[in-house]
C-alpha cells in the first residue's frame, strides 16, 4: 500500500501525530524556557478574566465586569480561571490557561490539516504541517495571557468552514453545510473580538465580494461562494457590533480607554515589530528590548509624531 492510500484511509492518525509533535514543542518550552512572553501579557486580559471568573462562580456581581480592550480573550481565559477557583494563585491560573490553550491549539492544527486535505490533498497537508511546526510562533504566544491564541483558533475555524464549503458542493444544503457556515461566522467573529483592529477584514471582505460579483456575476457556482461570504460577513458584523455595544454599556467601563487609541497603537506597533528582526520574540517594551533596532525605530517614530503634534 503506498503512502497516499494509507494516509487517505487513516487521516486521523496523521493528524494525531502532528498534534503530538505540537505538544512536544510545548513540553520543550516548559523544560527549557529560553525566551517567553510575559506570563500575564499587559495584565489587562489576566486581571479582567479573574473578575469575570468570579462572576461566573457567583462570587461577584456582573456590574464588576470590566473589559478595557478586547472581550474575546477575557471570556476565553475566564473559563480555565473559573475552573481552578478564584482562590487559586496566579501561577495556578496561568498553568490552567496554558493547558486550556494548548488543547485548543491542537484542535486548530487538526482544523488546518483537514482544510489542507480538502483543498490540495496529502501534499498540501504535509506542507501545512511542516510550515506550522517549523515556525512554532503560536506555541510561543500561548505561554502568555494574550489575544493571539484565540485569534489563531478563530482564523482556523474560518478557514475550516470556507474550505469545506468550496470543496463539498454536494452537501451544502445539508446540516454539514450549515455547520461550515456557522464555523466560518464564529471564526470571523472570534477573530475581531480577540483583535478589534482586525475589523478591517470587514470592508476588505465587502470590497472583495463586490469585485468578484462584478467579474463573475454570470457563474452559478460563484453565486454560492458569494452567498457564503455574504452570510459570514453579515452575521459576523452583527455579532461584533452587538458585543461591542454590550461591552460599552458595562457600568465599570465608563472610564475605559477609547478603543480608537487602542486601535491606533496596534497599527503603530504593527509597523515595526518583526520588521527587520523576525526572530526577536522579546516582549515589546523598553526593559525587554534592549539593543533592538526595530524597537529603537519605533521609539524614534513616536518621538517624531509627538514633535509634530506640538508644532
């Protein structure tokens, strides 16, 4: 039996093998913590998830909930925090969050693998697994209470739903087709709730859909793809706006930082981080970035903007 035949008959074995390799990388970083992000990130998600966990356990009222930046990671990490209990130490919370996130990263790898098989067969699966496992940035970021883990999982869900839709035309009207649409909707929504600056995907998606409709408006197959895109965008935009309005009306958020400022900061950081130092994974702050050229360029740009503002 050749490799392609064996792998097509036993896809779950290959998926589990890839997940095992991913978890080996987690284990190596636990044993040899050479470089890690700050365990609790910028403290926003960690402190807010602790409060939400207390609310979930009935130990505090809902009026104490505070979400200063993105709601997605707060909910994501509040779940393992609630399991270990509000009396647990921060170290115990971090350990629970790491195990929780590592499990979801394993699922993300399976979703990516299935998507690759549907779109390009076993060769695409092998290429995808090689790229993911050879550049384990998501393993690195999972060691901090950050937004990256939920954002990564959400993007994998969107890819999974989209790849199923375009590769299984005969089952679109069945329950599996609806599940594919649901996976894509939840994936896109989770992405923007984890990284609100990713809301740029909405106008870009609408523009791409309009352009493709104009170029392929006579193709029946394309109408199905356009319908999928429209359902994903409309549902996700509705959920995103609804959650944002709900977060904005929380009593404890009356004095929160304007999201416009957070959005601008994220865009500014994105211009410099990893620009000329792709392998410098140190935390983006002065004490950790000593000698970093990208960080020095970032500080210089900030100072120049301040100077122009004073003129």
